[in-house]
């Protein structure tokens, strides 16, 4: 008797320190952080998965230092060209931090890494130092996109899509993991204090730095779905919208309580969800971007990264 087919999730790159559930949803990866001056030439490409460091020659004299902290919504897996010097943290050469730094002439130290959690920012892992270590007294700007993996946002969005698609197709959903509601609530209870801890750690290392919390772009429309792009049933779509809204609220509160600035991706992404005709976020089964080894569902595309970079330019004054 033939075995029942099993639903599988699209692969996506993340670092090895991602939680066990994220590892079930994503490919596990690991590397060193990249430090680079964007106006310099990039280092020659390293083999995929190798740990290396990009060219850090200072071409712009006295350029202010900018540190980008975050997870995959900052690093940009699947966007544009893969930065081989980032190894399997899967940073794009055209993520929002790089686009902004090039436009404004900043020295960028991009330590964002796919799969990162707040623990990876503050404590680090076996293979990576804490992202916060990149911040020093010379740092003038820090952007922060972190927290989604802490509450299982992306893993659950993938897990619910996997499960609902399996139901629709009549296949097994055994590989589709979703957090229980009480576990999501427990994780969210810790998130506000953890986001404030990130801001506090930045201020302790660079009291004069401007901190900008950068929200997550919305993957779902405010109502309904589009089954061919987002295979969520109504109840699961509503559950993920509630998770996204709470995550966004925590970003707004963290920025307000810490005196940080805020990029309102929930606002700029409205009408550009995965179901729209001009999406800023990929669908559940996106095409593979040339140069990347796997598709990256429900993550910012190049249009999304460009929109965030443009919003940063609107938010922050020109250097004099």
C-alpha cells in the first residue's frame, strides 16, 4: 500500500542558533558577522557556508558608523545578490541597511543574521558573538529588527501555511509545526522587556547613537487571503494577523519607552502584502532568486527592502 504523501515546507536559510522549531521550518546555517564599508569594494566571494569578513577599507573619510542589528527581515535572504562574505547568515548586498548606508555615506557594520533572536543579539551563540558587540562609542546609528523569531512569528506563519495546504491537498501535515496559543502568549509576555534590554545595551555602549526600531513588513492583507499565494484558512490567517499586530504594538511601545525612532513598516507595507499586485513580501511558494540556493517565503523582496531604506531616509536628516 502506498504511503501517504507528506507536506513539506519551502526551505529558507537561517543561522544554527535558531530555535529547534525554526530549524524545522528553515535550513540551519551559521557564520561570522560581516563588517564592511559600503563605499569600498567588497571582498572576493567566499565559498558558500564559509566564515569570512568583507573588505573594511575606509574610503569615505570620517564616515559615521552605522550598525545594523536583526534577523532575516534585516539581513535579506533571497533579495538581490547574496553576499558570500556573510556566509550562511544570508545577508543580501541590497538589504535596507546597505541601501541606506550607500545613499548616506555611512560606514556600515551589518551583523544581522537570518534566524537570530534577542538572545543572539545580547548573548551570542556557540558560533557567533553577540550582535551588540558591534556597537561601540564611535557608532552613530543603530537599526534594530528583532523579536519575530522570539515569538515564533515566521515559524508559525510557515507552519500554519504548511498545515492548511496539506489539508487542502489531502496530504499529511506531520511536518507542519505550530506553537500552542499559551506558548505564544508566554513568549509575548517576555518580549517588551527584551526589546527594551536591546535598546539599553545599545545606549550603554554608545550613549549618543540614534536608535531606530524597524518593524516587520506585513505578509498578510488586513482581511482575507489569496489561496494560490497564501494558503491559509480564515482562522489561521486571523491568528497570524493577531500575532503580527501584537509584534508591531510591542515595537511601537519599545521605541516610545526607550526614546528610539521607529520605521512604521506596518504602515508603508499596507497594500503591499503577499496577496497584492505590488508585494513587498514574497508569497508562500516564491521563485528562487538567481544566486540563492532556495526560495524564501514570506520575507521582504527587493521592493520591500527599497521601501524601508527610503523610509529611513525620510526619517533621518541628511548628514551635514
